[in-house]
C-alpha cells in the first residue's frame, strides 16, 4: 500500500517505521529538525520489543510532493486535526481513506466535515512512545496496537487491507465490531490516566498504588462511561476493570503525552481530553465532577503554555 503518515512524531514515526520495515511504500510528513534527521540519517527506534532502524526514508514537509495515497495515518495532536485536514488535501485522491490515531473521540467527525465522510474511518492506537531527539523515537511500553473501521461498522475491504499491512509489520491490529465503542473505551483510559497524571505529576506506578489516586482514576473512568452511555455509545461496564488492569500492567514510570506536555509547559491535549469529557457531558446531561476539577485545575497552565495568559511559575 501507499501510505502517508501525516504528523510523524513519536507515535506516527513508530508505526510508519514498522510499515516501512515490512515493505510498504510509506511517506513520513514531518517538520523541523526531526524532518532533517529523517532525511539525513533515517529513523531510529529504541523499543522494549527490540530496537530497529530504517534508512533511507521518504520524508517531507510538503504533502504535494507525495500526492494521492491509498491511506493516510493521522498522527498530529488532537487539537491540530482541523488544521491538518486542510493541509493533507494533496494526499487525498478519490479512493484515499484517512485513519485518525489521536487521543479523543472527535477527530473522525472533524475530518469528515473537512474531507467528506467517504474518506474517513474511525481509528485509535495504543503505545507509550516519545521523541528523544531528531529522528530518534523511544517505545517505552504497551504492546503497539492499532484499530480501525468504517464509522457505520460495515465490512470494509480497505480497512482489511490496512489491517493486513500492520499485521505484516508485526503490529497488533484489528477491526472492532464497533469502532466508536472502541474509541470511547480508549478515551476512557487516556482522558482519565492523562488527567490524573497531569494533576498529580505522578507516573503510573504511583497513581495505581496509592488508594486515593487509584480511586480517583476509577471515578474519572466512571464519568467517561456515563457520558458515553448518555450519548448512545454502548461502552461495556467492564471497560473500567479492563482499563485498571491495563494500568496495572504499565511500566511503573509510564506517563501520558498530555501529562508530559503540561509538566514541560507545552501546549497539550487538555481541551480534547478532559475538556471534551466536560463539554460532551454537559451536552448530554451527564455529570463529570472529577474531570471538571482536573480541567479547571490544569487550564491556567494550558493557557499560559499557549501564550494567552501569563503568571509566575
């Protein structure tokens, strides 16, 4: 398959690199020093599943140099999706489909509004990875996983083609029975884990071991479950116990990207994670007191990172 990874950062570069290893024709859309390193030296990945490197790689900051592809994997931050949808237009031909890998649940609808629903699948990924330097990614935990599917859950040959490509690349991939349920179950994990982690500044090992923060995680998950149900998304009740088991299996030092961004004073996905839980809950009439506390506790730091307010650190 001809695949473009739009937003080849810590997550996109990992999955793109695995697909390149498997012989797929992959273009990495990146920028800055990371782009230059990809061009000059290729991609280096330090992974708990085995280090690897790919070189050369096709990397550019200009989608027009790539042209229409079979599939676009969207790896930008959730708050950049609308802007990315416009920038990726040269990649989107009549048969192209886009799979968002963002945290959150709103990207498919945002992409459909910009590009047309026929070009959009639902999608999600699971991985703990970070960029440790230009052209250099570290996969620190979780079995890399990708899910994709048509938004109406109909059988899809194009989704199956991409699933097989990931399978050949050694990445666990599936087409869930209901992609929106799968996305909300991942949202239940990431919004709660990110938010509690950002407020406490604590890694997974601490959050899950202290009774108070463990209970806070469970409460936050329960709120996302309630919001999903209020919006007609049939996330199963056992999603909370499954997600706690997932957190119990994370490396003790594991953190979420939103947590790392907030601690570093960078713009984060606060609005599209905890902010989205609050907003979507208000729309559906579901109470979200834990996420409301998290959101408003972190909002001053988020606004400062975006240059909208200023106060002494």
